[in-house]
C-alpha cells in the first residue's frame, strides 16, 4: 500500500487538489495498483471557515502526529531484576569464629579496601610491578577490551535507526529512440537526461522496535564491560597465584638444599665413623641415599618453578625467554581481607553484573519480537532537478520532488513470528536461570575460601607444633646414634619426618595465601561495580 503526493515526477501519481475554502472534502488518493485507486476524505471544511482556523487545525494535527511519532508504543515487558536468595551473613566466617583465625581475620566490612589495586595488601613490590603490566600487555584483557569497543559500536549502529537515511543518486544518460516505429513521436530523436536527486527515507518507531533494539545493544555493551572487568580480575588473580607458587617453590627449594647440606654433613660423619670401625657400610649407604634423593627433589622443584615463571611471562605479554624472577622465599604475611555481607556480591562481582545485564537485554528482545506483529511504515521524500542540459539543470522548471508513505504487513507466515517471540521468551527464562546460578556459585566461592582460611589457620598452628616435635625427634635420634644406642636408620627416619613436616608447613601457608587471593576474587576484586562506561 502506498500513499503519495507529488509535484512533478515521472513515476509519481498526483492526487486531486484540496480546496481549503469550500465545503468539498480534502481527498487523499491511495493507490494499490496501477488500475486501482481509492479516494478517501481526510478532512471537511465548513462553508465560510476562515484560513486561520484551517491553519490551527493543521498545526494541531501535526502536533498529535508528532507526539505519536516521538512516543510510539513499547511492547517489552516491564523489567525487574530476578530475585535471588541472599543470606544475611556468611556461614563460614562470623565474628565468633574470627577468634579461631590466626592473623587471617576479616576486616570491618568496607569495600573501599579492595578498590583498585587489591594486590597491594600483600606488600610485595615485585608482585605490584607484575600486576601493573597485566592491565597493559595481557592479550586476554586486550581481546576483552576489543569486544567492549565492538559492543559500543553496535549501540551507535542501533541508535542510527532513529534518524532518516539520506542518499544521492545522480545520473546522466543519453539515448536515441527508434525511427522505424510508426507510433514513435519524433522518431530517431536523440535525448539527454541529467538527473540530480536527493532521496530520504525514514521508518518511524511506532512499535518500539528501534528503541528496544537500541536498549538491548546498550545492555549488551554494559554486559561486555562487565566481561572485561571479569577477565581482568581473573588474569590478575591467576598472576598472583602463580607468583605465590613461585615463592613457595623457592621456599621448598631452600628447605631441600639446606637438607642436602645437613645430610652431606651426616654422610661425612658416618664415613668417619665407618673408617674408625664404628659404623657399618650399611649406614654409609643409607646416608648417601638420603642425601642424593633429597638433592633430586630439589632439582625437581626447579622444573615446577620454571613452568610457573613461564606462565607469568605469558600473562604479562612477554616471551618466556625474555622474562625471569629472582629467587625469594615465601613470606608469611597475615592480611585482613574485607568481604562485607552476602548481598554486596550482587553489586561487586562483574560476572553477576554481566549475567543480570543480559537478562535485561533478553527482556528488551521480547519487545523487538512483539513489534514484528505490526506493520512497518516507511516515509520517503525525494527532491532534485532533472533536465536535458546543464544550462537549465538548476532552473525552476527543472525542479522535481515527491513525498510518499508505504506500509507493509505480513498476512500469513505460518506462525513464524509467534515462534520467534516464544524463542525470545525462552531465552529470557534461560538467562534468568543462568543469573541465579551465577549468584549461587558466587556465594559458594566465598564460603569455600572463608572456610579454607579459617581451617588452614588451625592446621598451620598444628603443623608448626609437628615441625617443632620433628626437630626434637631428630636431635634425639642423632644423640642416640652417636652414643651407639640406635642404628642410623632411626636418624634417617627422623630426618625424613622433619623435612616432610617442614614442606607441609610451606604448602599450608601457600594454600592460605592462595585462599586469600581467591577470596578477593570471589568478592569482586578491585572492581567498583560501575557500568556507566557501557553507555
């Protein structure tokens, strides 16, 4: 269906003129096909009506139509954030249980303590320098930044649909008509046609399709920004964990090297005792085995350390060959990790924010699907000049213009639009479920690391007691061996016990540090929860 009014255009159908000062109705010609035309009265002016009244009437109609064009309809459901279960407090670390945590108590609920560079609470300058490089050189973060900029560009693309499209299609043609046809007027005549048109078309957003598409794109951009922050926090925490693994490896290697030195001294003394006839060959062999097996373990630690060092090099965007970290044992630095209350997770964690924004996006997509049930209206206009020569191209008679409106409506699609709408509704429900699962997983992450911190503190205290007892056991075994009371096998057993407990103590402290990093990640790291950059 096409509505059109034109002044001069070879393809335009001109309607009957309106008589504003008579009782005759104003007519709008609606042309469906070449052979079918319907004239519909669009207004009546009584006899003797003044021109001012007609002018006011036209202004009123324009205001009504303009308001309709600006507001239109919105078929998206009213959005509300999905409800999720949020306990009043965390289960695994309460004020009562803080007394059980040795040095790893929680701070006062204060998110500001984790804003920005959260890793600085470990007071390690080298870790600080490495973390600063992640935001600049990590390729995973760079890819997430590119995805965010792409999503922002989609928002701009969606907003462009609010405005008309203007195009120009100038053309020059020269043609000669056949002179052999008797019906041809001025047969054999050559003509030139120069056309300079400017065309504009606009689809008013009557049903909210453009608005909901733009809103959905904007929400996706916000979700992509949250994805960026989640990628950044993930890489930062991964770097911190790898760095702590290296420091723990350095501590383990120091323990093993110190043990090798001690075992070498034991081997020397045993060899002296053997040379004097006090110790047997078996004692010497056992001392050699103990020293060499421990040296092999120290060498194996070097493999693990090198692999973590290579991983850090990749995280900061460098080739492993161009990066190294000097050895430095792990230091036991108890820190207080602020974590707030469970409901704060809904605002702090970027993965939760991304999931919630995608739920809102799916809600807007339902409005886009519902808008497809209604006709698409397109307003078009064209103006320009047409002439057979450039001399008269810009003269008054060469002016051509046309105005038109078209509406398109699908009559039968075998349930296609209904299926699309049902699909968007199902996608919305699926994203709601994903959002709730993300929230529950976040609560689990926090609780897991809180219980790890609480119980690791007790385990470290118990292990420290075991290390002290192992040292006392070794001292007694050495004394009894030197007095000839026990065999060298008891010394080896005591040495193995002490070294095992010392290495276990280092591992427990590493697990404690890792749990603190994972807890910081679980509560959102240094992200402020601001998604305004996605606009």
